[in-house]
C-alpha cells in the first residue's frame, strides 16, 4: 500500500511509540487521526507540529475502556467524513500483577483495552472501506511467560491470536500484521537520572546487547503497511529477545 494520501488512525497516538508511529505516517503523506484519552496536550501539540510542517493530523478523544468505545470513535470519524484505510492499534495499558494476585477487574481491563478494542476497531474499519491494513502493537515477551504482568501478558497473547485470525477472516481485502517491540523506551514515569543505569541493565536482556529505537519500530510497521504480499506476520523488533524463550512454542 502506498501511504501517500491515505487516511490513518493511530490509537494512543500522542505519546511514546504511538507518537513515533504517527510521525512516520504523517511523514509518508498520510492524513492521521491521533487518538488520545488523557494526553490532550500531547495530542494537540503533536498535531500542530505535523500541520505546521505541511502534513495533516487532528486529535480525537475517546476513553477506550468504555463500552462501545470503538463504535463511538468511528462514529466521530464518520461525522468528519474520515474513513481510515490504515489502523495502528498502539493504545494499551500495563499492570504489574502476578497470576495468583491479579484481580478480576484488572484482567477485564487489560483484555478489553489491549485485545478486544483492537478487534472492534478492525471490524468497524472493515465496515467502511473496501480494503485496508491493520498493524497491532504486541510485546516481544509473548514468546515467554511474563509472570510479573500476567493480565497484560495474556491480553497481548490474545492480540497475537486475533492478528492471525483476522488476517484469515478478512482476507484478501484487509491485511493484518503486528510489530512486537522489545526494550525500546524506559518505563513510564522513570526518573531521567536512572535512565543510564536502566539502559545498562536492560541491554543485556537481548542477543544484540543493546537498546532499540522508536525509529526501528516505525521502520518495521512501515514495511508491513507497504508490502502488499505480507499478512498474518509478526516482526520482533527486540534485538533477539524472543529467542530466549519459547514457553508457548511461538
């Protein structure tokens, strides 16, 4: 798919990897709807920057934890005659909870936002356009058992399965692929003074012994959007971290 002139929606597009993916699409000539929930200032600043550089982007707010959020979000876009042909499901939540200590509510929230919402958004997109591309953002640790973040881990495994399922169900007109980043950005809320020690510690978690970049994640996503003969594929941008575990045989 040629990105130039296409309409795109990026969930969680205002911050972190979502921000980088939004800039990648806008830089390639797409018109981008930048979804946000609480990051209003970041979303507006990002869109202003893109528009000032000659691109097209606008913010759209929606709490994806609310029932019917996917339908409502596309309803808002319908009112603007904006029908995305590219969807990047980047919005997610991340909880530190073990299997035996996790609450029912946390499981529901993670599965709803990280897996069910991308499914519903994909279905809404397919109702409105004849063809399109969806990129789901996973996590390189889906090949192993992340016992510290079980609700999150389970939700990303579910999104992995949904990526494959949708690539079969909605073919040949729609392609579904995923990018599974490894260690790219410091955790949310990390103290800048601790970033160097974090980098030194985490770079030893992968085969290449270094930290990746948001640009490398964007390069993988752009390849999956542009290459029309790739679907149902997951690219691990993780320095080989996925090679360290095969808990599920992935």
